C-alpha cells in the first residue's frame, strides 16, 4: 500500500519561511520522480517543483529563487523549502510520486497540507 504523508504546512507572515516534508512508504522511493503541486481556491492544481531520482530539479517560474526542492532517498522523504513567501503562495500543497516502469505509469498523491501566507 502506497502512502504519501505531507507535513509542515501552516500560517506564516509574508516574507516568512516554511519547510514541507513528504514521507513515502510502499514504493521504491529512489525510482520515483517526486513533485510538489499546489491548488489555490478556484484555481487549477499546478506544479510547483519536481525532482528526479538522481536529483535533477525543475521549478515553476513563480517560485524560482524562493523555493528549493530536495530529497533524501535513505529516508524516503522529499522536502520543499519555501522562503520569501507571498500571499499568492497560499494554497493546499500536494506531494506526488510518479514513475514509468515498462509501459505502466504509476502516480500517487498525498492528502495535502494547507499553507496560508497572511499578515
């Protein structure tokens, strides 16, 4: 049974920082590309950042220079360090694990964690 469990969300003032964590179980973590997505009220879910099993990263333009994604394959955990937070970062943040094994695509989601940026 695959589980992705996010933690670290909360309320933070503009300019503040948060670190999200996503612990995975039930998967061979190192072969999965891990991603953080977010969904704000009334908006579509969007990719925030992704990291491959070997550590290649990509970011949405809106978070480049402020957010950093990293992973610890020994702990089956992916992180999202969020700095210089702005109100537009307010959303539910979801962890995703994806892999293509042969011709089968595997895609798993966490339950989400709320991030609210407000003074």
